């Protein structure tokens, strides 16, 4: 077994932000513990100043274990990235250990709180993952978080290209992604990737009245990963994950529901709207695929004007299956809020045998940024508890996870808290439709599936315009992406249903 101490956000400074007693307490625990090495995921200093780096170099020497340190956004302020290399070490690098490797990468942008692993750094990370592909344990470390976190306020500062990085890590079967940045400890499992966000080790700025903490990571010989959040006060919290075996499943049991998931038709008279593509997709849905239900995840029109709504209504009234239509941000521009209600009605909860579809409204006037809000989150949790025992589908427009080929700027401003509600309640399926690219992953026990654009030319999908076909079996959920023009398909995801 490999045992790792994960610290972050020490914010060493002479101006009162640094809690030296918390740092010394945690370092003493680490030195007395049987750890193989320690990883510090950034914000060693508070302002990236020379006097802070001098103090940080002195403080870090107290750790008597092998130490991997990488920069955070505070460290690169005031051209601190130059001082980091002088006082701490390389901004990017590789640390090898028994059966495994840590690849750390600088995710900072000078003088910004935002993060990015792009350009040369992305290619370098890809090359290193290929170079060390034979290792049993592959760890990637950066400062910025990869998926939205709960209890952090308004979602921001997730990696700009978080979707691309997440996809890269999953494709290369990375075991663990470690990060810090938000001063909140959290552990998520995304497919077989464990994401460990360390809390705040020794800074006064904790959130939600929390206390300082660090993470204990255990990598077991059989592939199991255990992460324990160790607070200076209070009980330990641990999460364990065993890799899913086998990776490929064959759907079994009875198919209980088929859904066509559609998004971003953006009906209009603009040149970017592909009329024949939408007509062909609707014909394919009716004649060949024959779903039990169609869910449109928003942006049914390009702008909220009556002419576009009349056109969209004529297209979609031709779909034979029952429909759930959820407004996107384009749909409620101008007079769209009233027109959506007039032409498609208020989205309502739909029950089909043992399946219930819960629409979640996120769109706001005149902005692509969505929100659920405290009241909406409370209502959502109540509905998920009310329908516990059924196959619960939550359908909304905005993304709750980052998707590839899209710059992630927090389109759902409370995504971290919403994701927490969805995963806490074990939601059986979440459907979203923003960003113009199809994608699907399972976080904890909840598959989250995003639909690409069915008929809008300005999309981000190399597969072209598409929609998703979702088959729900008694024991599995299978998602196919269907090309809108030719009808060719590819597997987007297949997940066992929870027992």
C-alpha cells in the first residue's frame, strides 16, 4: 500500500492569513505518520512575494518526508512564478514511486484566479500520460478544481478547459486527480477516476465555518483508492473506491423506457439553422427509433420572438412521442418567457410507469449563465426524496459538469451545490443540453449526459449535429449518440444501474 499526505493552500505570509499553529500541527502528524510522500497542490504563499517565499521555504523544510510541490494562483502573483522556481522547484514535473507516478502540471494564469491546462502544457501532460501508461497508479496533480464543488459560493475558477482535461484523464485511465484552490475538502468519483480536493491546510480563509484539514490518500495493491479528510478538529471522513470490473457490459433484462434526448435546435431563419437536418432527425425519431419519450434540453429557438416559436412549434408538433421541453437561455430572450409558455407550456413532472422525469429550470433573462438557487435546490432535493424508489431523471439546460471542446466559465453558477444534491440523492440519470457537444460520465452513482446540437451549425462536435438515444433497462442505462443527418451511431456511455 502507498500512503500519501495531501496538503494545500497554506498561504504562508507575514500579514496574518497564515495560521502557523495549524500548519505545525498538521506537519507534526504527517512526520509521525507512515507516509511515503507528501504532495502540496499550491497556494504555498499568499501574494507570491519574495519574503513569503523565503518564509515558505523555511516552513516546508519542517516536512521530513519526500515532498512534491506545485504552484497555485496566489503563488504566481507579482511574477511569483519566477520566485517559485528559485525557492521551491519546477512548475511542472514527474515524481515516480513504487508502481506509480505523480505528474504535476502548472494550471495557473499570472495575476488571475482562473486556471487552464492548455497549449503546450496540455500536450506535455498527454505525452507524460502516454510515457507512463504502464504504471499501476497514475496520479495527476494541479491547483485548480476539475468539477464544480459544493459550499464554495458562486462557481468560478474551474479550469477553463476542464472538459478536455477530464476527458484526457479518463481516456488514459488516471487513478487520481489531486487539487486544492477552493479551501473546501471534497472527494468525487468520476467513472474510475477519484478526484481529491484538499481543504485549506493553514489559512484563516475557510468556508462554511469549516476548520483546517488535509487529505490522507491510500493506494491499495488491488487497485482500491481510499481518501480520508482529516480535520484538525472533528471526525475523519473517508471514501473508498474499487475499480469497476469488467469495463464492458452487455445490456440485460427488460428495456423499460427509450428516450430521445434533443437540444439546441435553435430554430430560426438564420443561415446557421439547418432546417433539413432537423426534419431528417425528426423523421428518424418517428419512423426508425420510436422512443417512448422525447426530452428537449433547451434552446429550441435561436431567439425568443414569435416567428421563431411558430416555426419551432410546427417542427416539434410532428413528433409522435410525448415530449418534455425545457427552456434554454436563448428561449427566454426578448418575449421568449411568455412565448415559451404559450407554445410549449410550463415543464411539468412526468411519470411513466416506474420512471419519473423532473424538469429543472435554470435559464435567466439575457445571459447564458444559469442558476437553480437555494429555493430551487431545496425543492429539487425534496422531489428526489419524494420519488425515491423510482428511476428519477432530472432534466435541465445548463451543464453541471464540464464538457470537452468548450471553455468552461461556470455556466451554471451554483453547479457545485446542484451536483451535490444530485449525487447525494443518488439520482439515476441527469440530462443536460448546453455547449453543443455530446458527452456522458458517471459521477458517484449518477450518470450525467449532455446532448449535442441537433440542427445548429455552430456546434463543437466532430461527430456533427446529433441527438442522444437512451435505453433504460432493468439493470443498465445505455446511451447512443445519433448523427442527425446520416443516422450513424456511436456509444456514448453504458452504466450499470445501482442495486
